[in-house]
């Protein structure tokens, strides 16, 4: 089965990655402990990058899309995406090259995607099973005399932290929202309500 090609077009309508494979190779060329990346074939590196981007997109990012009914008289939101058709959460209006004014993807976001891709390649089937059990609310289990305990973190907390890489989480901290839009509406985009957007 063919793999979707990486599309790292900035603000592209079909973009599915913040980094190209070449950019990821450049990043890892100066990083220690990359055995899982080096051992992976190109197809798996590409899959890891695409999955890492989807993981980042599932985080509560400080990036806004103008909802249906948003008052046009309001000042431009610096955290709003640059185009109504862009596929990914970045860039936003504030994400510009100070010299040229062109939209950019911050290096921290690109590096976070690379770090999450590395973490994904480093994981095995056992790690996948552990995460699945945690998402189901399992705190501990025992098989054939071996036991594991996952602490007191509820499944909702595990689900709210979709990234495996601690380094990726650290890099994304400035881009994560503390709140979210709270609204109900028959419109698929929701209705804009003053005071319901947090994490700016």
C-alpha cells in the first residue's frame, strides 16, 4: 500500500507535516541517541513523521480558526491561522519571518515533530499495549507472574497527553492552550461567544 507523500507546504490546504524528510535528517544529524531513526527504512521514517504531526495536531494548541458567525469588526486574532483552507494549525498570523514578513513554522514545532517521530520509532508492541491499557483505565495487571502498575493517572489524563516524547512536550509548551472554546451550536463550526476562548 502506497504511503501518502509528505506535504510540508506552509499553510498548504493539503499539508500533512511541518517538516520534510530532508529537514528531519538534518535535525537528527546533530542529535545523539538516534539509533531507532538510523535503523528505520525511509518508508517508516516517513510514517513516523506523519504520525507525529497528527499527534501534535491532536494537542490543545494555541491556534484559532475563525468560527462561523465570528464578528468581522473585531481586531485580527494573532493566533488565528493564516488561511481558512490551511490543513494544519500552524502558521498563525503572528508566525512571520521578522525580516521578510513571510509566514514560517517555528523551529520548536519542527523539532517537536522530529522528537515525537523518534519516540514512535523507539516504541515496541509492548509500549503500544501499555498505552492502550492506560487509555482503558487499567491501573495494573499481572500475567504469568509478572506485574505492572501505571500509577494513579486517570485514562482521561493519558488521553489528553497524546505525545510519547517528553522532549516534544517540552518544546511545545509555549504553543499549548490552557483553555478551549466552550460552545454548543447546530453549526458544525460552532457559534462565537465572547469570553469562551481561553489560553491566549
